[in-house]
C-alpha cells in the first residue's frame, strides 16, 4: 500500500478543530485583564477579578467543553479530547518529567511540545524589570517602534465563535483581533503579537498531527521535527516582461490566485501545514518531517502525487478558467534540513534549532519552466502561425480576434476580461496614460528593505539586547520562528501602508470624460468592446476605451491632453482643462487606430463625437505593482515622485529608524514618458533594486562620528564625517522609558579600556565578536559600521537607456557622469534644499548657464585629483552669477552650493528638477 493523502482529507474537520485549539490556547492574552495582571502597577481587586472577560471566558469554556477533537477511531491516534481540555492542558509542562505519571493524551502532549518549539523568545531576565504600566502598555514592531494597545477585551469577545467550524473565516477573524494583543508584555519582548505567538504553534501542531496520520505512528513529542515545503517561482519571468499594464495585472493576478489555490490545497483540502512566508518569488509552508512527502498520492485509486496536485492548482482557475495551463510550472521542493525549534527538554539552549528561512530565501536560482507536453499540445495541428506576444509560448489565434492582436485567443480573452472588470468599477486605473503628470511623464517608484540578515540564526535579531545576567553578560534576543514571522508581517504591512499613504498623498482625480459618438468603419473593421484605441485629431493622439453602447472613455491625464490642444489657463475663458476639452472636441471627427493590432499604422475608421460629458467616478492615478516584505513597486505621476520618496523615507525613519544602520532602505525612481515600453520600465526598476542585493560584508560602510551624540527632545543627534546627520529616538513609545534595547552600533576598535564605563554596550559573542555600542555611549572619533540607505534615479528618454543602469563592485553607477549615484537616502532632503536655494535666487536661464559653464570646464579640463583651478573657477562662476537683487546667499549656503557644483551633485540635482520634473525657478531675473 503506497502512502497517500486521503487520510488527511477524511479527517479534515478534526484537524481543523485541533488547529483552532492551538490558535486559541493563549486566547486569554487578548484581554485587558491579562495586561493589567502583568503590569508593573497591577491591582487586581474583586471587581477586576469578576470582570467582563472572566465571565466571558467562563461561558466560552462551557461551550468548548461540548466540542470534541475526536480521533478515537483514527489510526494511529485513537484519542478524543474536548476543545477545552486541549486548550487548557496543551502546555510544555505536560512533557516535564514530574508530570509524566499524569499520562496526558498524546494529542495534548504534542500541543505542549509545539508550544515550546515555537517559543524560544522568553529570555531569562527579571520578571519585574521591564514590565509596563497598565495604562501605558505599548506594542512594538521588531525594530523598536511602539504604539499604544487598544482595548483588548472587546476584540476577544467579538470573535465569531459560532463560526468555529468555518476554518478560513474563523482564522481570519482571530488574526484581526490577535494582531492587537501581545504574547509577552515586558520590554523589549513586546514585539511578538498573539497572531505570531499562536499562529506558529498552530502551524507546527497541525503538521505534527498530519505527520502522525500519514506515517501511521505516534511520534514521540520530544522527537518531533518539521520541514519546509518550498514553492519557488520567477515573478519576473511570469509577468515582468508584460507589454502593458492590463497584461501585467492579468498575469500577476493569475499568479496570486494560483498561489492562493495552492494555499487552500495544503492548508484545507489536505491539511498538511500552513503557509508561513510569501514574497515575490517564494512561498513557504511548515510540513511534517516525512521522507518523499511530495510523492504522496491522493489515494490508492488515483496516483496523482502531491507535487502534481500543486501544479494542477496553479494551472487552472476554476472560476474563470484562466490558469496558466502548463505555461508556468512552480518549482516545488521539500527543504532537506529538518529542525525541532526549541530543544525538546528545554535544558540546553545551544541545541535550539532556528528554521532555515534565510538560507532558503537566499537561493536565487529561480525558474518557472513551462510544461513541454502542454506547449507541444498548444502547437498541435498548427502551421504557418506567429507566436503569441503575451505568453511567448502559444500560437496566435486561431480566430481573427487573436491574430489581430498578435496573441492567442485565450490571452486576448483574459486581458479583455481584466479591462472589463476595470470598466465596471472605474475607481482605480490600469492605464499608464491616466497616471502621467501634466508633462506626460510617469515614475516607476521602487523600494527594497534588506531582510535576509534579520532572518538568519546568527543575524540582526541577536543584536537587540534584552538585559544582563548575574555576571553582567548581555542577554540577547533569540531569533525564534515567531520573531521571524513578525518581521515578515511587519515589513509586508509597511509596504501595504505605503501603498495606502501614497494614494492619499497623491490624491484623487475627480472625473474622466465620456464620449458618445458614431463609429464609421474603414475596410469592414469594427471596434471591440473592452479594448483601448488611439484617437487622432490635429495630429495629436490620445487614448480612448471602448465601452458599451457607443460609449468611450478618454483614458489620459486631461490636463496634459488639454495642453496638447493649446489650452492656456491664463488666456482661456475655460478655467478647467475638462471644460476646455468638452468644447474643443465637441462635434469633431477623430481617426481611430488599433495601436495593438497588426495594422497599427492605418486607421480602422473614424469616430464622430456627438456628445461629451463627465464620468464622475474619481480615481487615484497610481498603479500598484508589488508590495511584498522586501520589495515595493508602483507607478505614479512623475511630478509626485519626490514627495512620495520623502513620504517613504519619513515613515521608514519613524518606524525603523532605531535600527537603520542594520536595516537599509533602497529607493529607486525610474522616470519615463508615458508611452515608454512597460517592459523597459520594469527592467530598469529591477536593475535599481538589484544594486542592494549584495553580500553584507561588502556593503558595510565605515562612518566616523564628528562629535559626541547630543540628546535633546527625546532623541539623539549624530553627526558623521561624511556630512550625514541622523536623529534617533532615545525613548520608547510612551516617551518616558529610555530605550536600552534597540539603538546599538557595531563599532570598530579596541573598547577594552572604555568598557569599564559602559552601562549598556557589550561585545556580541553570539555572532561576530564585535562591540555593539549603545547610541548614548558613542564618542567623537568612533568608527561605526553602517549598512547605508540609498536612492537612485534615471530618466528613460529611450528604452535603451535602461542599460546604463549598472553598478560597480562598490555599488555605484559605472557611468562616469553618474558615478555619484546612488546617493545616501539622507541626501534626499539636501536635494530639495539646494534646489530651493537655486530656484529662489536665480532665474531658469541663470541656473542653466551656471551648470553648463561648470560641466563644460569639468569635461575640457578632464578634472582629476588636482582640482585647485577647477574649484577656483566654480567659486568665481557662482559668486559672479546674477543673483536676485544682487544678493547672493550667505557664505555657509554658498559653500554648500560650491561643494555640490564641484562634486557633480548639483548637476544631478538640476537634471532631476529641471530636465526630468520640469520645475522652473520662481522668478525670471535676467541673463548672466
């Protein structure tokens, strides 16, 4: 009898309930009573003891006693317990030697083992030392940013316990409540929420039970181990080369839905374990430690293996039948390194095993191959046919609908469906022309947080100090599974919040224009619904979308379009571009072109515009692409790029600033005209992201402190020898408690003599044997290691310009004219400052003449190491410029401007503001 998965399907409901028990086994922590009871100033009087939560837990206990986890007739378990018994007794204590005589059921002891395996973050420090006050209990992210906890008891009581048998709905409700509760209230271990605390236990427990059922034996809880089922895919290959946003959105949505169906397969249909990590190229599941698990079949009758089941779920979307159908196969494997989490007897912490998440994620050998047999089948009985320009695997056609689009019929249908879906909502956009600013330009904004070092067993989690032992040795945070999960969810939420914040920052466009007209065909061509076309009038083109009943939407930035038709707000009687366009286009006849068809150069007919009116559904001119734990990509109007970048920088410094030296943020801005090929834009964005994907030891910079840190207004100010200034919060979220745990710096040098005066600093023997100096104990002249945050930008005046985005071994651009890029992220504010300095004191002509003179001499003189003459020239040019009213800025400001001009930084600033963003100086003051 071959091993199969049928036993999991047969016991699905019981496995669900067991998993829910693991989720709920610490549910009391989602209550205000728990916070008060663990606070520094706790006062549990008789009123509090008989509080709402006490009555609620008593009532829910009665309900849970009636619900059974019944494996009594299932081999090899043959046990039955109530949900209440499993919740109350499934603790690590059941495995202690002194409790062995109590003979707890195996499923109870196994839950206790899973609880211990998940939680190795309770470091041994004084119980009272870092407790919080009951009225000021804060919840932290993994990087030391705290917010106040909301009322918890209402969140606990509002969970829909009557839906406990609806697994997906109930777990979603638990997460929504448990995200606000803590597994541990003491600082600095107040970063792991009850979602991570309970969710990891549930994942381990579910897979442990599944493993027992599949193996046909009760594994001794002390011998339990787990593995990761790893699903890898190459997102760039799947959707990165899309020709337009509807194609990209369709292929990305199919990828996401495919992964979601796999999640249902593994978590619910055949409950093996739970997904614990997902990013743009990886999906990880905790599964039992079983050899050849991917070869397990559905049943004796069906020989379909688990690996094929996963591929099948990805291949077909039952709702729309839009799956990849063999065009893409997920690379599925079981990581061979089994691990047990906490040492089973909890006696030797040296034997604790951290999940190998970082090692799995660092394997960048991504491949999403096609099924050879499926591709062969696509081309069966096909001859003299071009290749589909969407999938690059199928033949075009077979109908004229596909041939005209140079694509297969199925992909034309899929993309049309995506456009149709947009047309029936209209509160967002999938059209780049609608995102473009008034100059017809867009920006692909990219961001990256380097997380790998935070997910390693010897990574940056162990740079965070918890306290000290009796011998004054630092006790450091343990990189537990729950902590790793919290980091993933925190950074993922960071980018999701950025996406929402950008939508608010950029604002909504109030309306579109809707055209009603009659189409007059040429050569029997026809317009197809849910498709975009190019309209031409007076040799000016604009995009329209064909809706229903001779209705068309203009899918352009209306201000830009009005400007093309010579709209001038100062001279026009129409005070808005929308009103101007209504009058200008009214009763006009425009030629229509199919820009995606084979005969794109020839019009397919004319459209007689009969009526134009407002379509009053507002939308945000933003196209989100990725918001994953480490990577972010979105398309926004070019003129909003700097505001957006500063918004991200500000949020990053607020929420991750205490560890910014160990968690670098890289931002990239790829500017382009709205009609630049999307594939070129995406390729350029990926090149900017990759620059940060280097070995950490290579990327560490050494910065020297110019003066002692200064503490003022609850923050430390640090000034470095490279001109950079940092402000790091010195307090926790209550603005009272001093932060002794997060703001540490790796420092170079021998600190043995100074160590006697250290109160917080320590030598990190855990992973590097280097000194970690608390920000308050740094001194002038200290050399510290920094993983710098940076930003870069490029304007793609042509698609080929993207090939100039390449970096040397030090991480800088290879092009000598752009060798200063990428800049430190902190210089983003300086860019704005220097532009304001120029634009408010010099005319546009002055600015252009100054920079032209400087850069021309730099080239003519081949400025090298001896720059004395060049520096004198730069000084004279700037001081002799025609400053507003003859008043040049003060000497300090002029010195900054000189330094920027000499280095070439001013050239980059003016390129960004004047050439790319089309900013102009405030006043015309005359020539040089």
